[in-house]
């Protein structure tokens, strides 16, 4: 007999869980008992589920996997209380997540893949390539474990950690459904942001879903020529197509687009880069986040000077563009995506 492939029980909504229980000879209403244990009480085992029978617990443990990430390491910033988590998955792969504390609440940045295949030149996540996509349950459990760790509710989620969410499209979409589900954590879609490096067909698919999540595009260059040097994805999806997909997303959802722009000294931070960027996004309902690039050992990119960043911001504002300089969180810990995981693997 072959090994039974266990089902990821955390990746179903309540209705799907009910349908599955029927196949086990159970009544569908049992889903209403089990679902809160998974998504509100964050049970770490079937044994903890006190209101279901021993027999059903046994059945579930035989055919289902209960995704519970193991906390391997936590780095806490002495500057702003940011916490960076390294989690182990059941297959021993490692991922990282970040908790950022703001006035408006706790925000968690989660990973959507183990590694990444997008190859962006300034990012540590992509140095070892892609291992696999995360399941919806693995994405959710990053938030659940952090909530358990701090004993506080998370109110905002950004899918901007390791991986390209739109390269793991179906699992990402299911994750958003479960995250905003009224029977679970029930985080408003307006408090969810997804970042993409510009996978055009899936940006358009996402627009057609007409969700209320914010789309953030990793732009990082004002022209196709410069973007090619920083982001290999530009070979497949030219900049003009990516910008058109952003306009399409706004037309379909009414949600303002965020552009992430990492400033790399001497590379994309000149005055004429600001002019080109303003011209590129003209007419789009958007907001630009300027990010001083996080230096990583494997690349020789250097941060723009504070004055250069301010000049760049001022120039964009003269064109009437909404722009902020992103506050650097957790600068005294392995702040950049992928750095903590990479160090762990190398050790």
C-alpha cells in the first residue's frame, strides 16, 4: 500500500471542511466546531480540540496534516520593537516573517514561497533559487504563530516576504480568502497588501477577482532599460505592459496602486530618474514608496545618501505625486528579506 497523502486541513474554508468531514462519515456541522480551533484558537494539535470525540481526533490525525510552524529563531530590534522570525516547515525548509509595530496596529509581513526564482539583483531571497510555494495553511500559520507569541492581534498583513506571491497564485488567493473569512481571523481586505515584481497575466487575473486588497508593484527603475539590469522579470514582461496592468487593476478595483522603489546609489537615484519616474506614472492613481536599499553581502549595491533620497522625493512631489520615504524597521537585525534564512542555511 502506498503512503496516504495527508490533506492540509488549514487550507480549507469552513464549507470545504464540512464537505470533507462528510467523506469521513461525519456530520457537516462538525466543521463549525473544528474551524475555530484552527483559525481562532490556533490549536497546535488535534488533541487540544476538547469538544470533538476521541474517535474523530484519531481519524483527523490519520488523514490530515495540521500545519504548525516551529519557531527556530526570533530577532528583536532594540530600536523599534520589530521582530523577525525564522520558522521551520514540516519538511524542514525555513521561511521568515516580520512583525512591525505601528500606531495603527500590528502588521505582519509574510513569505509566500520557500526561496524565489525572480532573481532581482538587490534581494537576498532569490540567491538560492526557488524551492517550492507555500500552502495557504503555511501562509496563515506565520500570522497565527506570531499572534500566539506576542499575545496580541494582528490587524494588517503584507505579502512581501520571501517569494513572489503571484508565482504561487492559487495558494495565495486561497490564503486571502481564509485570512478575510468572517469565521477566522477576519482581517479586512483593505488591510492586506500584496507585492509583485510584475507578473502581468496574474496581475490582470487578480484585478478580475475584484478584491479590495492593495497591489504594490516592485518597480525600482524608471525605464525598461534600467529595470532589465535590476530585475530579470523585465525580460518577459516589459515595463509598459506592467504599468498597463497596474492601470487595469485600478480600473477594476478602485484601489490605489503602490509603487515600491528601492534607491540604489548611482544607479536609479539621479534627478533625471525622478523625472522619468514621474512621467511613467503620470495619470495613475498611485503612491510611491521610496526605500533606501538594504545592502546584502553578495551584491555591491550601496544605499543612496539621505540627502539624495530627500531630493528625489522633493522632485516627485513637484510633479504632484504622492510619495513617502519608507521608515526603516528593524535596521539593527537582519532586516532585508531572505537574510536571516540565508545565514541560517549557511551555518
